[in-house]
């Protein structure tokens, strides 16, 4: 018996580094006209745009910018004022084994923002959470079979390993407008924010067509005495073709990031005032592929010689899929003690953070906390006030997720109403999105060698299989071909407790 094991080289994608870092940024702006008057912050907001993630030797360099906004009041005045500030970020994330040319997946989001008045300045403390994952394709050799080996039983398993095949992107500018009612007497845009949604990503001529929308909201200052602030919502439809070779455009995932948002009030030729919104977006598409190959997992001899196998563990990615789930959360938000009773709720701004993921049935329950801030007008006076609080949430996903997955929970829209004088009922539409990646290990044959076979017992040998014992295990123990055992037991599995004649 001459062992002739066949080998092949395959490319396997592995995670080289997966790091989560927190960047604390500070931005500030002068508060005009503050003087000796007290400054009361009503609502603050921040967004972060990750501009680049450059893979270098031993790490990744991240650059981006945070934009912060705040609504405030001076003294006892009911007028709502606003200001904005920005803060750049440049951060090096150390990662062992990372080299230029590797694939980098990065996402960043504002975790918390707080604005405080300090000595004539509005100071923003912005916490940005950044997740960086670096992937590499590595070539490995596997034993996939045995050629021209008489008297040798082999067992192989087909492995399907998923990987990122290609990456492409496009920059797109979305614009929209909404005419303001004359009764509103719109004066200025005080604050704006948005969320991006992907509805679909499908192969199209020349690439991948990504559809979705950017949902923009703007707080507009009004000249109406009893309604100084109004919220205007505009939906900007997205329909963008991202160039990609046709053979790579089948299994894709898309993401949209708003890099810059600009909201302005303009007066048209007819004298009417309209809100114009411009969103500069980055559309990113990842293409996934699979490599299928056979890997030898075991072997033994049935003749004069036996086979000794040396094994190793082969790590591969069997599943790489897009996750999209939605949930609506309702909760009560109590007003602070002594706060004016709530009349009309003008706007709600909320952001969600994942806290834990637990298995539930065939899927997972993603739990966390929504940080909500609401701007309302006091009942009877129309005075602007604010309330904030935390709301727990749970989103069920039919996929077995873990905290190792690339996930994000975004508040697509948030509304509230005064159900009693001392509390609001908040409703948040949540969207869970991301990528689920699983990794498994398979014991495969690394090397083989011929060895002298142990003497087998003479005569008739009967064996009573245990529960769950396979024909392969029995055949390996007694060095009998698996096909012969299959004929003897009349199937692919032995019957526990029933004698099987393995030798005669």
C-alpha cells in the first residue's frame, strides 16, 4: 500500500484584529449675549462622520469629525437660541498582526453628548464609540483525498468558507425641500439631525443598486409668540448605483452614512419660505463570496498496513449574512419634579445603545437603553422646556447573534405626546442592522504515514454498538471497510443493542 495523499491550496479569511475604542471629544463655542444671564440648555445633539480608516503596520489610523449642536435659553426669556461647534478626531488603534493591504471594516457612532455652559462658552463633551475589524485572506494547504491507495478508508467533509470578495463605494448628494406655512413665520433653522435607511441592495446593470432614504428633521425657529419652535420632517429618497463587476454583485450588503447635513431656510421668487435640506452621503457595498472544498478528516487502513494521522484544526467562516430587524418601543418619560406641565411636544431626539444579547428560541434578543430627550411647550404658557431620561428596549432577531457581530441599533424616528401633566409617552421606531459572522473549527488531517497494522482477532467477532456510535468509529476500531458494515446493518447507522458481525 502506497499512500498518495492529494493536497490543494485554499484562501481562508480570518479576523486579524477586532477592537472597540472610545474617543472623548471636546468642542466649544462662544455663547453670544450671555453676560450675567443664566444659560439653560434645552437639548443637545451630535453626529460623527468617520472620514478614513487607514490600515498601517501594527494598527489602524482613524480620522473623523464630530458636529455638535445645542438649543438653549437665556435667563427668563422664552426665545430659543442655538449654536454649533465641531471637533476633529485622529486616533491610532494598535492591533497586533495588522499590515497594509488588509481589509478594514469600521463603524463609529455617538454614544453620548452633553452640553454645559462654562464662562461664556458652550462646552460639548462627546463620546464616540468606534469598532474596527481587520480581515486578511491567508493561503493554507489542506489534504483533500487519497489517490491510488488500496486498503485505505478515507473520510472527507465539504467545507464552505465565506469571505468578503470585494468592496466598492459611491458619494451621493440628496436634496429636498418643504414649503413653510405662512402662519408659522419661520425665521431660522436652530438644529437638525437625520438617520439613513437601506431598504434594498440588488444587482443591476453595471453594479449594485442601493435604495433607501435619509430621514431629516429640522427644528425651525418661529415668530409665533406661543409656538417659538416647530419641527419639520423631510424624507430624501435614495436610489444609487454603485459600480461593481457583475459576477460580484449577487450577494451584497450595503450601508449608508451621512457625512454632512445642511438645512437652510430660503425665500422663493413667489415670496414663500421653504426649508431646503442637503445631505452628503457615502454609500458602501460589500460583496460576499464562498469557497467550497473537500478536506480529509480521517483515514485508516484495512489491510496489512494501517494509517497514522496527524490532525490540526481548520478555522473557517460558514455564515456571513446581513441582519435587518425593526421594533417599536413605547414608554413613559416622567418630567422633573417642579417642571412646568407638558402641553405640546415639539421634538424628540433619541439614540440607542446595545447592552447585551441573549439567545431566545432560534434567534436572539438584543437589549439595551434608549437615551431620549424631548422638547416641549409648557401647558398654558407655551414656554419651551425639556425633559430627558432612559428607556429600556428589546429587539428580537431570528438570527443567533452575539456581541462579536457587527451590529447597530438606530432610532429611525421618535415621537412623544403628553398623556398627563407630569409625563410624556415616548414612541421610538428602532432599526437593528449589521452583519452576523460565525466561525467554526474542523479537525482535519494534516499528515499521514503508513504503520504496521495491529493483529486482529481470529474467528467471528460480534459487536454491540452504543447509542450514537457510527459505522466509521466501529470500522476504524476493527479495521473493516465502512461499506461492508453498511451492508451488514442494512443502513447508514447501526442499531444500538443489536449485535453486528464485524469479522467472520
